[in-house]
């Protein structure tokens, strides 16, 4: 199952959808993922914890990965970074099957 979430949605709406759908895989750009994690951390609400998180569109720094995403969601975090001009730039991979959520730009 793939669920498309909009970048423009506020983090509380994305968390509500995450809690409703309960995916095994959360896939989105670093900005949206970090925004969601900060919202969960700061508001101290309960959020579904997917098994894996795949961050795309921006390279993760160690603070985003370990200090925030992995801690807040208790999930393994992978970096997938693509540059159209150069092709695949960076990909971390782990075998396994999961359903997922994909963030999609409306632009």
C-alpha cells in the first residue's frame, strides 16, 4: 500500500495520517520528516513508529538521523538522494518487505 501525503500539509495533519494508516515504511523529504519528528517531540503526542524511514530530496545530517528521526520514531533510517542531472547520488538499502507512505509535491 502506498499513501501519498502532500508536502504542504502541516506536521500535525501528517502525523494524524501516519497514526491512521500505520505504515511499515515512511518515505519523504528530510524537511517533512524532521518537521513531523519535531512536532511529535515538542507536543509529546504518541505517533505510530514505522519500521523504516527513507529520507529523500535532501541529504540527512547525523543530527537529523540519530538525534531526531531514529530517537522519535524508533526506526531504522535510510538516505536516498537523487540528482536529476547526475542520476543516483546516494542510496542506503536493506532487504525486506514493507508497505509505505510517499510524500508528493503538488507543484
